[in-house]
């Protein structure tokens, strides 16, 4: 009988097979990791920073689409993306406040606010990823802010690219097949074709660049793909539960119910991202005990 062979990357880190990701025996340490208090502190911090940076980001993207690229289809793609992510109620509330207000010329103030508040997302995320990889030394504040700035540009550019690619794909389909009114299923397929790969690429960049050590690139690729699909599944689960959550939030938080909804969704999403980081850092059948790099 042959002995199973583990593929080893160039940096001698074993690459997990597909069965490694679905074996429920290996999920127990991940759930134990997610039950830790500090992980929920990271998730809450990330969720609050997402709330602060969310609307300035949308204003910046809308300003670019309207006043720089001048692509009406891209604005329609942005509206479609908001409806897809937040459903009819919360999505319409965001769209109404975003598109019905004349934001004027390109919003420099929104970009400055975005750069300041979005940095708060990557700071706790770096600490969480370092803990998952066993790194005990975080970057100093200046280094973290510089790296966060770069990730904001990269991930924001990918999000904008997703919107522009959706618009380009819709224009291509319309010109090739003479379609003027897109059925919902076709609009969704065009949007997912551009959005899901961009989400996976953004996750890969975060997993690869943010920890304060070198991480095996080949191990990050399947993790980013799995977490991207998991976030998509979480979105539909959240939309399914939203009518009930909306009633509870309105009753408990009144005018702040939509803000609470965004924070809760961001917290749940950050827990999925952190679970992927912990999963990628842990060796098969043993916890990760990796030393920090020199930088």
C-alpha cells in the first residue's frame, strides 16, 4: 500500500489538498479560534471601520464613474451591485441617498475620509492575521499605515474595475446580441463574472501582503477562492434573514437600524476572512507555530 505524499512548496510549507479543506475534523480548531474573545474584538473593530469608510467609498466610486470615466452603464452596474449585496430594502435606502444627491465634482473630501477611515480596517486585520500565523511582532504604526494605504488603492481599484468590467460586459452583450432590456438572471451573471474573481484577488492580496512575515503564495490562492465563495454564501444567508433582522433592528435601534445592519454584516464577513487566515496558517493536524520574519 502506497503512503500518501504531501506536496511541498519551495519554502517547505506543505500544501493542503482539497480534502484537507472539507474534512470536518480540521474545522474544530477553526471554530475554537473563532470563539476566542480577541477574534470578536478584531471583527467588531473591522465592522466599525467598514461603517465609517463605506459611504465615502461609494461617493468616491460614483464620482469617478460620473465625472472622470463618464460611463452611465458603470453607474447602473454600481446600483445593481448595491441591490445584489444589500437587497431591496437596505439597498434601496443606500442607492437613494447615494444617487439622488448631487455630489458635484470629484469628491476630494470623500477620498481623504476614505483613506483615513479605511486604514482602521487593515490595522486590526494585520494584528489578527499575525496572531493566526503565530507572529508576535506587529509592524509599527507608520509601516502599517503605508501598507494600508497601498491596499486601499489596490482593493479599491479592483472594486472599481469590477464595476467597469460589468458595464463593459453589458455593453458587449447588448451590441453582440441586440439586447436592450436585460433579464435579472443575465444581469446577475454578468455582474458575478466580474465581481467574484475581483473579490478573490482582493482577498489574496490581503492574505499575502498584510501579515508581518512571508507567507506561502501557493497556499493563499485556494484560501482566497474558498473564502470568496464563503462570503458570497454569507451574503445570501444575510439577505434571507434580513426581513427578520430588519424588524429587530428597527425595534431596538430605531433610526440607526441600517447602520447596525452594515456593521453586523461586516463583522460576520470579517469572521469568515479571519477563519480563512487561521485555516491557511495551520498545518495539517497541528497548530501553526511560525516565527516572525526579520522585517
